C-alpha cells in the first residue's frame, strides 16, 4: 500500500517541471510587454531546460502518462509558440506592422502543428530522431538570436526585413519532414574517447565565457544539421527490403 501511494504521488515530479516550463514561458510574455527582451529570451531558454527535464524525470521514475503528454504539449505551445512569437515581434518586427505580427502568428501556428503531428506519430516514428525541427529548439533559436544581437550591439530597427528570415525558416523547418537528431540513443554517451571529452569540455568553457555567442553558434549548427542529415540519409543506398521492414519509421505519414 505504501509503495502504491508513493508511485501515485511521484507523478507530481514530471508535472512540476512542466509547470515550471509554463511559468517561465508566461513570465517571458510579461517581460516582453515591459520591454525586457534579454531576460525574456533567457527565460525561454530556461523553459527549454525544464521541458527536457520533465520527460527524463518521467521516464526515470516510470511515471509517464497520457495526462503528462497532453499537459506538456499545452505548456510547450505557450512557452515555445506564443511567447517566442510575441517576443520576436515586439523586439524586432514592430516596424513592419501587420507583416511583423503575422510572422509571429505564423511561428506560433507552425509550432502548434508541429506539436499535433508529434503527438500522433509517437508510436510510428523512431525515438532516435525527430521529424521536423522540435518547437523548443525553434523557440530557443529565436531567443539566442536576440541575446546574440544584443551582445554584439546590433539593433533590429536598422534592417527589420532581415529579421523576418529566421521566423520563416524556423516555421518551415518545424512542419517539414527534415530529420533532427534527438540525442536519445542509449549508446550515444555510453562510450566516449578522450578527444571527444576534451572537445566537450572546450565547448562548456566557450559557453561559460561567451554565452550569447556560443549558444547562437550551437543553435545555428543544430538547425543546419537537420537538412544535412536528411540529405545524407537520402543519398545513402539502402539494402533491399529495408523500407518494407521499417515501414512508417523510415517514411512516416505527414499529417
């Protein structure tokens, strides 16, 4: 009986991280209205960390549930769809008027479509990769873009048209069939040689020394990695019968 009560109560843990994700996303919207875009962008990145932790905690404690999945999707829509769209519009697209806020709306809409498609493909797509750019990654990319240009001292008011491009590119990648590494492969971090370890340490040092620049470069590399990985997969010859064996995992149905 005690063990059953403990397992029932431990469901609070993953949902607590999801609630923190929602809290930071909502607070980021408030900060955007007040004009504090740097802190708002930082909170969206923190919300992304909370979003990554809730799933890991749920799997580690065997407390995954359908309720948790739905709650996580609703929180993601606010923190990584609505909040970044509003933030990016108020930061750099207000001078473009209707075109600017429609770009923010497009980002939020594509994020919602991305979440809906992800929820319907969880049973048919391999967990080793994502189909389409994950919405937290797209939101964090907009956030680190703001941090980067604030760090280098470039104002979006000078060339507002150029700042439309990231919104459209990220929106398209979210609803595309481009593959992205999920970094969930069990043996990915199990074995690591010395050179890779030293490289990882250097990356952490770079992030600690110049967070906006380092995070912006890492974000760009991840966004670009999807199209490159998809092209590589299509050019690699596949053994006869592999498509039939894998079925929808290799070519999932696009909703």
